[in-house]
C-alpha cells in the first residue's frame, strides 16, 4: 500500500494588517519531504501518525512538504500557489497511490482564492482520480466549504478548543483513510450549515456536553465521525460560519438526518457558549479581589486569530494603577528583544516597546526596565507540540514582568513565563494574549480565569466585524435564521 501525506496550514484574518508571504511559512515552519521533525505539529498530525504506523505495519509512506505560517492577513497569491504546486508536484511524482492524507488548517485565504484548501483538495482529486481516498484533518476554526466535502473522501476536525486532541484526530484520519483504501468502509459525508458565527470553548458548558455527545455517537450505527466546524469569524469570505459534518459508512440518509439534528442542537446554543468579557479596568478590579494568581486572557489581541500581539492597553492600565506582582506575555516586539540582548541580563535601559502595528495596539510603552532573562530560540509547550518563540527577553518594570518575543504567536504553555525565569505562583495577575489555547496549561495554576476585551483588532462581538461578503442571513448579524442541509 502506498500513501502520500503533506501539510499546508495557516489561519487568515482578512482584516489583519500583517500580510502573509512565502517567507512567513519558511520562518514559522517548513519541512521538505522526509525532514519533518520527530514531534507532531498542529496541522501535521496525519503525516506524523502515518510515519509511525507505516513503519510498524509495513506499508509505504511518501512524505510531501509540510508548512505553516502564524495567523495573519491575506496570503499572497505567489506564496499559496508556490506551496500548493510544490505539494501537487510531489503527489504526481508519487503516483500510483492507494490513499492521500492532508493536514490542513482550513481557514487559509489568499489573493484570488477564498478557499485555498478546497482548491488544493480539488486539484489533488484531479490527479489521483475518483476512487483513491483522500483523508483530511482540519482545525475546527475552519471554513467547511462544499468544495472540500465534494472532493475529499473524509474530513475530521479537532473536537477540542483548546486543540489538545490534534494527534488523536490525526489517528482517526489515518485509520479511516486506510480502511477506505482497503475497501472496508465507504465514507459518505453529510454537511449542515448552522448559519451562525460564534466562539465555542469546549472546556465550558454547554459546548463540553455537546462534544461528549458527538464522540459518543461515533463507532455505532454506521457513524464513523462527527465534527463541529466552529468557524473562523475574522475572515470575510462567503462560506464563513459554523457547520456540522457527519461521516457515515455509506449511509447518506441517516447521516443527513443526524447532521441536521446536531445542527439544530448546535444552533440552539447560540449566544450561550462564550464566557463574559470585561473592560481592562473592570478585569483588573475583579482580579485584585482574589488572593492567588488570576489569569486574564485578552482574545482581542490574540496572534492565533491574526492579531499583531503587541497591544499595550492592559499593560498600560496595570502600570498607571500601580499594580504590583503582575506578568504579561507574550508581547511581540523583535526590535525591543534585540535591544534587551544588547543590554544583557541585569542591564537597565529606557525601552520603548509594543504598540507598533495597528491603531488598536495602543501607544508604545516608554519605561526604565531591567532585563531579567534572555533566551535564544525559546519555545513553549502545547499538547504534544513545541511552539517556537524565537529569541526572547523577560523584563521587569516596577514589579510587572513582561515577556517579549521575536516569533509572533499566542500564549499556550506556562513555560512561556517559567522558561524565561518568570514565576507564576507569586503573581496576582497573569495576562495572556490568547482566546482559549492557554486554558489547559494555565487554568490549573489559577485561582480564577477571567476574560478581557481590550479593544484589540479582533473584537469579541462579531456584530462589530465589518463583513461585506459573508452569506446572509447569518446569526448574530441577522435574527431570522435556521440551519440548512447542504447537498454536496
């Protein structure tokens, strides 16, 4: 048996001020054929799992290129076409094949391409023909387009947000694709459009129970997989929105019925899945009422959603209010990091940092700081992966610790702080730039977790996003809405 696997991933915020170029992929993560590292990454789990299984089971894996760019603005046409055509050339050279595995994010938008993943899958289908199974893993913050469902054999999304299960879902994609290649199953996909925009953390109810229900349905009555595509709200493309995907073993009618039932249930949860958000001053007031560490998340400046990650709004209020025992990370400012390295550990300097990229980033901070730690090529943990941070500096300004990073990314692991020598147990407030991926690592350390909307470039109220191309009607932009079963 011969299986080909490759990966191209990024999440495109079409409103973001930072463009995504070919260099963005090579700087963040790029592995040529056969050079994928020993550990999995968020979008390469199918290849990583297939590598292990092929060695154990004796079939042949042909590895294609794998690439990832940190979420940002529109991908250049040249970048997407270069990466796409590279993978397609490798695929063509690998023919004949018994199956294809693709690890994708699902929310990439390029100049001239609203649906990059759909375009890639369609071209893969044209090369391998109608009978070779194509198994795809997607992030739930994807656009589950009809083109993808028409051309793939099976698609599975991560179930968890934070995405702690990307390897487990990769295992499922590989297993079901192999079974389809052997003729043991005939996957059929049923897709229902929920016609809503939202955020759905799975550590909170009612989403926790809904994910558990989806999992309980799998493996019986012909149901192979159930996925909820949450949507990525910061992309102005026609098929942006939440959808339910059911994969059955050749049971179209039953799959359609289940998809519609789950979509109705999912839709009924609208407006009930997000935690409360506070203003910067209100969240500081609440945090100071507690005695132990309080973790404050700022999703509005989350680099994982395409924001710059250099907002100073909450930090400025901590400084102006004289709060002691606070820590903030990550703050993206490569130039400030370089200046800190020039000063050295223990060095004091008047540093201007943050507030550089967008009007919503606030004004730069000007302060006398002490460099407390410097680390070359730092990283943080996230589930089974390591996330690169580049060169990093930890600074102290009047009892507030800030971790400055070179490679733009969000807060995921507690070692973002502790790896830079910043302790957390003695802090009153720990501010993280993240929507929910921080939760698994930070919640166990916190007396309380709070959420703040600091007015960053990705607002939490989706009615404030200036959409012009999203298919209407859709909740919460419209009220008269109901789920629609799609015929793919």
